C-alpha cells in the first residue's frame, strides 16, 4: 500500500522541489565567511525509486564558496538522499519499517519491489536500531515521541508522520524531520569526537 506512492514519478519530482527549497535557503544564508555560494552539485546514482527517475536524481544539491582562500563546501539537508546511502531516503525508511517482522517472504517482496538485497535490508535495520539512537540528533529529538522504543525504529517514526498511504505532505514532514542527518556531522554519535 505505502510502496505504491514510491513508484509514482510525480512523488519523486515533489521531493526534488522540496530539496530545491532547502537548497535555496542554504544559498541565501551564504557562506560563514560572508562569501556567495555557487552550485557545486555531487553526482549520485540512486537506487530504489521508480524507473526511470528524472535527471534531477543524478545529483545531490550542494554549493561552494566563491571567496579565494575559503572555497568551503555547503551541502544543504535533503529529503531525497539519506546521507551517503545509495538508496533513496524514502526507500530506506519504508523498507526498514516494513521489515520489522519475522517473515522471510516479506524480505523477498521488498527485494523485488526496491532492489535491495537481504544483507542491505539487514544493514538498514541495524542502522535504525544501533547507530541512529546514539546520534546527537536523536538524543535531542526523541523527547518529541512518547514511549518510543528503539526496537520500534523506524516503524514508530513512520507511523508518527505517515497517516495516509498517499500523502505527499506526510512524507515531506517525515523526510524533513530526518533531513538534519543528511548533512556532514548529522549522524555524529554524541560523546564521540
């Protein structure tokens, strides 16, 4: 049911528009040195979305400062990409949430739908249960959710935001909530330098 929206090309175009808005905000703030930011997008080869994805999914929006001596890169948060993962953010969240169950049949179905093999799905599950709860981001944000158990991640997050299977706005809210973990340092573990 939820996977139908992820097969809709217009859903991915919608997420790209959200990413462009996040990028415009970052560009408007400029570099911390006061310089202007110019486009310096990263090439990407994302997996898991509808086939074929629009050309806009061939890159991650990013900027570079125009001042000599600075040239600092600024990569805004993204709702399309979950950090450096090759699978699209919505796919990583949905598949890991759907995987919370004992059925090997479910793993086969998810593999067929999104192309992620059993080991990849297991890594995503480990990410949500072991790494994500240790991040500074989650330690600050978890108070927003009453009685959410780590074992229920990411399904509990998914259920907190997604109320209708076809709601692009629900997906936008969930992915924007997670967008701070998509930038450098966003997945830093609290207390580890």
